[in-house]
C-alpha cells in the first residue's frame, strides 16, 4: 500500500475515537480488496507513521478487526487478513414492509434525544400533515458496539403513548409500529438517497467526515392518509446492503 | 471529494446577511456536495421559470454571495448546466437560459423488470474496452441459477445530458445475441432482451451497495477519487432457471435514488 491511495481523512473533526475511525478505514481496505485476504497488512509501526498516530492506537484499531474475525496476528510473522466481512454483518435497508419490521430488530437501540416536537414534520412523501402533536426521537442502532444507523423520527404523540411512551424510545421504531395489530397502517413510502456524513452524523456513526451514507426517508400513514410517522435515517455506507427481488409482472 | 470548506456556510460567522436575502436562498445541508445542491436549485429556477428562457441569470459573484459559497462552487454548478445544454455563456451578455430541463436530475433505480426496460430512455452510451480478464458471471445470492453455455460481455459508459453517470459491465446469454443477429444491444440491454423470442425473463434479484470510486471509475465518471458510488449487481433468470443476464453497475451516488413503496 502506498501513501497516495489513502482517502482524505479528517480525524480531527470527528468526535469518534481515532482507533474506531481507523478500524472503520481498515475494514474498508479489506472490503475493497486493497488489503487482500491471506495477505499480510503493513506493520503497526508503518501504519502509525502513515496516519501520524501512536502505534498503540493502531493496535487498538487492529484488535477490533481481530475480534470481528477479519484479521489474525501471529508472533513474529505479522498480521494477516483472514476474511472479508460476511453478509451477516451487513445492515439491510428495508424495501418492503415485512423487512421494515425486522431490519433493525436485532440491533442495540440507544435513545439519544427524545422530546415533544415543536413543529409538525414536513413529510418527504405526499401531502403535509394536519396539526397534530408529534414526538421527536433520535435513536442510534448498533451491532455490538459498532454504530450502524442514526434515525430521527417524528411519531404522533398519541401513537407513541399507545406504543409504551418513554419505553418505546429504547426499541426499534418500525418493529414496534409493525408489530402492533391495533395500529392501522395504510401506506408507507420510502426514498433512499446517497450522500456524505456531516460532522454530527460522522461522529455518531464513528466514521470519518464525508464518509458515504445512505439517507433513508420513510413516511408512514394511517387511515384517511393521516401522517403517523416521518423518519429520516442515516445508514453507514460501508455496512449497508439493499438486496431485493426484481419484480416481474 | 467535497471539501470541508463547502460546509462553512452553516456557521454563524457571517452575520452581514439580511433576513430577506436569506429567505431567497434554499437551505443547503451537509448531506450532499454543495455544488450538487446548487445544480438542483438552479434547475428548479429554470423549471419554474424564475430564470426564464432567453433571459440572463444572476452573475457568479451574486450567486456566490447569496448562497455563502465560493465562486468556484457556483462555477462548478453552472458548468454542469452548461454541459447539460440548459444555459450558455455569451460574451458580453452574461449567461443565458437556453431551455428547460426535460427530466428530473435524479435517476431512479427501479426494482421491477418493466421499470428497467423503461428506465433507459434518453441516455447516450459509449462502449469501453474490456480490460478485466474474461470471467463467468457471479451467481445470484439466492436461488439456483444455471449458467448459459457462453456469454457476451459488454462494458459501457452511460451518459445523460452528456454527464457520465454509470460504468457497467453486462453478461448476456450468447444465444440471445445469436438469435437477434447483433452484438450491439443498443442503449438499453433490457429492451434488447425483451426483443428476444427464445428468452423470457422471469426471475431477478439485485443488490445495491455503497463503495468508493477507484482511480478508473473516478476517471470515467469524472468524479474525485474515493467519492461515493452506488454499486448495483443484477441477475435475471429465464423461465428454466438459466442466468440470461448479469450486470455490475457503478453509478455516481449523487445522481441516483431509489423509491420503494413499503406498504
């Protein structure tokens, strides 16, 4: 690996620990094949020099990949790539309602912000909502300790109460919505856009500034088209997969 | 790579703007490169007639001041609209609006065969040399596919309004090529396959991933190295389970989006 192939990384502008950012970058090297399976990776010392960090920071970053089974270190022989991340490690962006209910269900949910919304959210799809009261929640979904998705949601306040109020903040939103037979969901639309992580999102997802992310807008409506929930979620680009059938008439 | 410099405008450092002026400018966010957001906004101005055909648009200086961005960023966005043929600079007369855009800038990534067949309208393509050694297509993630006896491989750079947006490699069951009597599938390989009588596309699957552009992809798509690209793998099977089509496409991430009706 040479210096010239390194992406421009802005470690300083990110509140995520540097070793987490480095492990993300190294994982990307393995995914892209830049660090090939069965090949030796550069020594900790040369990586430390290249990224201008302490060798101990490199060791911590590599340890994460070791725990994930992606690399293995051998005394005196160095560190080798064992495998690429497996499909089970991917985070699926849902493309139908069944998937929407299960996609984030297995992840750890951390509620970061939760308060009554000051405004009625502007839905991404369709007409604007009537003036009901909505609740804003920001959730972070993580696999083990690896942050994967930041989700901002506006949920109708009475619906949130029905789903368990404050308790609902610690659970996967769409899983909750889809699993309650009392809630009539008439329509759900989704738009997936691709962009880059700004300061705030990159810090939450523990990726470098300007890393690719998918921005997923979901609009969920009930009877007579009433807006129930508006979601805007950021998926880490290196973890997401959208896998779906091509439909035939 | 979009530079952090473009992000400056959200800061509160500049306080000289009046409320009225701020209201006129759209809210720029951090989620896509600033110049892409400017392109979207400028196209809207033309579409809605706020920038009328045959009229001049505001100068670079003025636009840069209005959006609190560097002049170079405005020039980048205006350059895009020029290549698209929507506007043109006339010496001594400023920049003129030539015509309204014909379609949305976003390219939709469909999830149905009909969507694919109809998606390829108004595109231009050019064939690229096959650089990679020949290989068999990758089998789909799920389901069992039977490989065809041989495949025809096409590697193309597709453009819309002169903007390259996709580098794609496609594997087509050679029997379809033989049946139709040409190895040039034209602008849409999906429409080409539709013309076949022997093949009946009946099952398909696709996978979308976010990657970063390697040197070749960045060069072909005219984007900075390591920009985000959307990689789309597609598989299409015939009635009898033969893999008649497989493709691997790399799209500019800032010009594609996927709409899905979840329920």
